[in-house]
C-alpha cells in the first residue's frame, strides 16, 4: 500500500521540487541540488524511518540559482543539510549561508583535482559515491544535530562582584526568564499524573505528526507500553518526545510545555530518584562534556559575562567521554553558528535543588556515557577561550552550582511571586496568573479557559476567574469585554459579603479605570466614589488592597488633570507597596512610572526622569524583556528626551518601545497607536514629513478602530496631523484637523487643560501665518485664561512667544520684547540653557531687534540660537535653516553681502536636500538671495529669484498671504530700478492691497509699501500722488515706530529728495536733517547711509548757492 505521507515528485521547467510538509522555525530541511534530475536519492530519503521524526521538509532542485534563492529565503533558525550532485563550484556562493549546517557531495562528476579545490569547505567524511553510505551518514548527522541544538541558556545577575560592570543591565533583562520558567515548571510538577495529562501529550503529538506514519506508530506504542520508570528511555529515543518537548522549551512555547507536563514530571522524578540512588557514584565524577553549536551573538554574550550564572532551561545532556562529546560538533559548517565544547566541573556538588544522573543503563543510546541534568540547572561561567587542540572550536568552562544558593539575587522576589501566584486548589489558575504577569495574555487566557471548564457555576473561585479574564481584556485594550467580566465579578462578590469587601473595592476601581480608558469620565467618577465609600467603611488602614485602590483613585485624578491629588494618592500607594513588597516587585515600578508621568506633564523633567529610571531598573530585573510595562517606560523616557530636544535619543527609545510592543501586544492595541504617534512626532520635528505622515496614519487607523470616536487620544492624532499640514503650509487641511481635535476635547470631558492650550496655540499660529492677527490673539488669550495652567507652565511660555510674534508682525516691538522676556524666564525654570525651545526664543529676540534696526543685538541672539541648534539638532533640521537665513538677513542689513550670501546658500543647500522644490521655506531663501543680487545691481538675477518666489508662494499660500505681498514688492523694486515705472507701480499696488487686507494700518509693511508707491509717483512726475503716499508713510511711522528707526530715515530722505526736485530747498533740507539726526544716533560715523544724507544736504546747499556749506558736507560724504 502506498504511504500517504510521501508526496509524488512535481517536475517544473526550471526546478524540481519535493516537499513532505511545510517547516517551522527550528526545523531541519534536506536539500539536494542535482542538474541531472537523478531524484532517486531524494526519494530514498523519504523512506528513512528515523528521519521522519526530525525532517519536515525535503527539497530537490536542478537549478543552482533557484536553490540558492530558496536557501536564502529560509529563516536562519531553520537548519539545512545540503547534498550536491552537480557542479561543486556553487560551494563558494553558499558556504557562508547561515542556514547550512552540513554539505555532502554525492556522485560528483568532477575530477579529484576539481574536488580538491573545495575540500577545505567540505568534511572529507561527507563525500560519497555510494547512496547507502550517504543516507546512513545523513541519518547519523541529522539525529546527532537534533540532539545538540542549543538549549535555551539564560545569563542572569547575581551578587558576585566579579561580574563586569558593563554587563549588569543586560544580564538583568534575562534574569526574570529563569525565575518565571522555574515557577512555571514548579506549578506543572504539582499536578498529579492524570489520564488527562497523558491524553494532552498524545493529542498534541498526533496533531503535529498527523501525516507521518512512522511517528504515529511510535506515539501509539508510547500510549500502550509507556511506564513511568522508563521516562528516560522514551525521551532519549530521538523521536516525537525529544523533538517536540525540546522545541517547546527552546522557543518558550508555554502552551506546548503544558501539554507535555506528563513526561516532564516523570523525567523529573526519575532523575531525582536516580540522583539519590547514585549519590556515591556521582561523587567520583568531576567533569562532564558537551559539544554543540551556538549562535555567534550568544557566544559574544558569554564572552562578555565571565562570572555570571547560566541557567539551562531544558533537560541538559552531557557525556563522561570527551571524544563522544566532540563528535557532535566536528564537521559542521560555520555560518551564524559556532561549535563550542563545554567542560563542566561538578565538584562533588551536593545540591537539593539540582538533579542529575548517569543514564547509560536507562537511555536508548547505550554508548554515549550520558549524564543528564534536570531542567533549570544552574552553572557559573568560568571562561570562554579558543580551543588550542581543535581549530575553530571554543572551549567554555562551567561549574555546577545551586539554583537557590545565596548567589541568586532573585530568591526574595521568586519567593514573593510564588506566594502571589498561590498554592490554591487550581494549578491552571496559577499558570494563568503567571502568564498574565509576564505579559503573555493569550497564553493566560488559554489557561483560564481551561480552568473555566473545570469550575462549577457556584464555585467561590469563579469570581476570581472572571476578574482575571477582565484584567486580560483590559490589558489588551478590549474594554467592552473587560467591563462584561468585571460586572460578572461584582454580581458574585455582592452575594459573598462581608468577606468580599476588599474584592468589591478593587473591582469597582478596576471598572473605573476601564471607563476612564474609554473616556467615560462620569462613569469612572461614579465607580471611584463607590470604591472609596466601601473602603472607608470596611477595610483596615494597612490592607494591601489599599495600594491598588490608591493607584486607581490617583489615575482617575490624573486623567481629570488634578495633578496634586494624583501625586498625593500615588504617594500613598507607594508607601504601602514599599512596606509590603520586595523592592524589585513590578507593581512598585508601575507606581514610579505614574509619578514620573505627572512630573513630566508638570515640566519637572529631572524628577520625571528619576522616577522613570527607578521603574525601568525594577522592571528589567523582574519582567520579561518584551513585557508591555517595560515598553511603557521606554516610551515615557523617550518623551522626556523629546521634551528636552534630544530627538535622536527620543527616536531610539520610541523604536525600542515599538519593537517591545509588537512582540507582546496585538497589532491594533491602543498603546501601539500611541507609539506610532510619538515616532511620527519625532520625524516631524526632524523634518522627515513622509515618515511622519506614515506613522500618524498608522496611529489614526488603530485608534479609530479600537477607541470610541470622541476619545481624547484620537484628538491628539488629529492635532498632530494638523500641525504637520501647517508645517507644509497646507492651511486648509491643517485647520480641518485642528477643529476636529478641538471638537473632541471640548465635548468629551477632556481631562488635560494643557492639551486644550496646545490646540488653541496651534490654531493661533495658523491664523498668524495666514496674516489674521486679530484671530490669532483671540486664541492665545483663551490659553492665558485657562485657570488650570500655572503661570510658569511651558504652555504659558509658548503662548507668550506666540503673542510676541503677533506684536512683532504688527510693528509693536516693545510689547514683543516684553512677551519674549516673560517666555524666556518661564523656560529658564524648567529647561536647560541649550534646549531647542531656548534657541527659538533667541531667534525671536533676534527678529525683533532686526526689525528695530539693531543689527548687532540681532546678530548676537541669532548666533546664540545657532550654537544651541548645532549642538542638539540634526544638520538638516528646519530650525537651523531658519537661523542661517536670519543671520544672512542681518549681514545683509549691515551691507556685508558676501557673508549674507554665504549663510543664505547654507540654508538653501539644506532645504534643497530635504524639502519639495515648491516648499514655501525655499521661497524665503530664494527671496533673500534675490535681495543680495538686487543690492549688487544684478537686476536680471534678482528678478529671476523673485519670480521663483512669487511662483512658489502663489501655488502654496492663500491669495491674501503677506508673503505674496512681499514677493510682489520685491519684483516692483527691480522694475523701479530698471525705470519700468508702470510695472513697478503695478506690483507695489498689488502688494499694498494684500497688506491692507491682512495687516493693521500701523504695520511697517504697509508703511514701506506706501513709501515705495510715493517714490514711483515722484519718478513719474506725479508730485501730488507722490506727496500723498510719502507723507502717509511718515505719519504712520512717527506714530508707531521708535524715533530712531531706520525706516523713518528712509522716508525722511525720500521726502527730502521729492522737495529738492521741486526746488523746495528749505523743505528738503528740513527732512534731510531729520534723517541725519537719527542716523548719527544709531549708526557708526562711517556708515555709507550717513554719507548719502551728507551728500544730499550738500546738494541742497549748492543749489542755494551756499558753496562753503556745500563743500563741508561733500567732504564729510567722501
């Protein structure tokens, strides 16, 4: 009869492919490359019974390129045994692929010389012409390697001072695995050997090998003939037991480990029995050996942690015979794995916690002189060195020690966790609780589901089960299911009063937290009040459950924005925890995290970081490295770095957060959305807009799917997307998202006034950039009237900076400077001097002084800002561009055109590398380069740049934006200097129309445009119109500008020239002297603008016939 587990060959045009079944991580694959299509060998491989329990996939190729592509597509922890029956030259292309463990040559047609060229890459014992010999060797190697797959090794911290300081943090990440794995096995060993346990094992094995007749036969044999005294023999048969159990242990598959509890317990008990029976014999054994392959990274970790304790999380096979152990590693290739040889000193160990025995009499392999160690055996790592006898092999020396010697710093926490998990009636409940605290929620749910099938509806423990299921759903973000189970818990506990008072209080606060997470603050408040009422009437002051209650009450106040009350209750919770829990308990870390978060929101960043680091130090010692709580701490530390302007550090911690969450939470969990949102925010600040949009999109998609439509977190993403659009000058879309965000905040009982302040500030900035200053000021005034914000809050500083921006644009420099000083003083109370926000304030000071004509002061502030930016921002950050641009403008104002062009070109180079070609920020730099060319008299170049500016701004800004007016003005200046008065007047009038619609009458841009129009009319000979516009400009200037402002000088000079040309010499002289008086008070004596006025006064005196006076002024001008 045909064996159904064997599939027929399928011949394709380019590739021959044979597959038994798909493989999983950690499986073996046999691949044969045969150009001659001699597939009989591959077919024979399928007939080897012993291979069926190990090999999940056999592939045959006739195309070398297809073969290489296939191997490269396999995960690095799937192991390949490669048979070459064709051109051996392929060896040079594949010898370094990490998946390949052994290479065999079979029926190679090349000459011996050809083969000798590659023999250094092939073990001489792996070259065959005889098919039977090849199959026998392959069978031997596969079984041998299966036995020597690297078991899970955990390095963990202890109290030995010899451990290298640099490694302590890394060690603590893994130490928890030893603790939790031991507790898991300890719970399994409590289980009595029942028919159900054996049935679970049989069902799991049959399901895995459902297409493998050979293994199914062995499973049936085990079912009918197994005896607990033969556990070791069955385990060492290299069949389904050995394969599946070790794979589950290696990959931490707790579900499958549980299924194999039947054989685990029998192996434990037989080893423990033999350990005592052989005590006199074992005292004579000093050293045992083991050869195996380990990953290069694992080897490096061992080398870096000499003196550490090493936990082996499986049954650990060694040999008394050094030569036998070496056979396991000789002849293997070295990709990402390295052959190592363990030399293990037992030192007559007399431990009550570690069992091992000589199993030669009991093993299916009588010739290996095997010493088998029980699970969770612990060794000290003494040395890692290259072996001097065998090339390419590392010698690792270990010494057996005890699990619970004083060296193990985890002992107190393990004891507490053991008590916390409890020794109740139900082991399934303990397993579920253990999986829950390690963050493996699906595994926890699995064990609780099993428990629910064993409990009767009236069992008193059913309420605890419902509570635990609710906690799982809550942690997974499934709030509806969480509420359903919490309410079931309340129904049962209400019938168990008075002994269930503590449970009822805890459940009430848990329900409040769920409602709070959904944004249902009224319901949350109702349940908090219920919990406090029961607590005050029924619980003693020192009850441990008070810590949970205090934390939930604090969390409620925190979400309502009552920071002082929140800190008070978190402090109470911390006091209870520090008195009653081990110092490394994860619950203490959670409380530290909450306190750190509140300090962060209050902008007390040093306190915030201190509490976050306290939390992280605890969690890295007590939780699995992918636990969601660790991800939360990484996220919060990242946000502190973000607030402190350390963007690369922030991005690093956010990416660590995301990696941790993706390995522990479902893909639509709200916490993952938060991390996407945070990563996007960093990219936005770094100017990486495409990446920012991608991550914001990911965040919004998850939040809309998993949260109520008016949840505050959705408002956060809307706000952030709005800011990103604003940065791209897409004001319509920006306002759309801001308004969506504000609507949610104002209608959904928004807990944080700070968030409302942020939205109002952002909308204000949007109005300001559109030139709608009145609306912008209204938004800022709303922020300053928010009672919940203290006067030195960062949001208040931001608002003062924004108000200063409006006053500067309106030409009210005195108020602008006052507002900036208020902002600076607030910043100094909570930020370092070199923070990017401080640089922004310095930039704003510089712009005010520049607008006042005080170039020296302006340059000083801009250089301060640039110094900070170069220290803490990436080289292509937009803020650096802005500051370079402003420094160029100041140099231009000082007529240092070479320096001005240098800084403008620095800014432009950064922008062209990082922004779209039509980005408005590029237009700003084009505009400034155009001005330099204009002042150099290069009119054609100036016009070219100004027209680029107008084109970009017309495409990307609203039609009445002030920046468009500026572009029109500059084009008008070029035409004016070319004496094309009609074109000049056309552009100036366009500019004035836009400015009158977007700016107040006193705005200096309006003054400037009136001045320019007056000059054009003068040049055209229209003296009435010219006088009208020039006098209008001067009147506004004298009313609203400082008396020594350079713009007043320009206007006085222009009016003087106008009167001079009309032979009104007295009037001309009056205005020239007004201009000169201002210049002598504000400019160096040798400034060229003073020379211009001296010259103009000289001309008036000359025309009046005052030759002596004229000569005096001409000399001063020269």
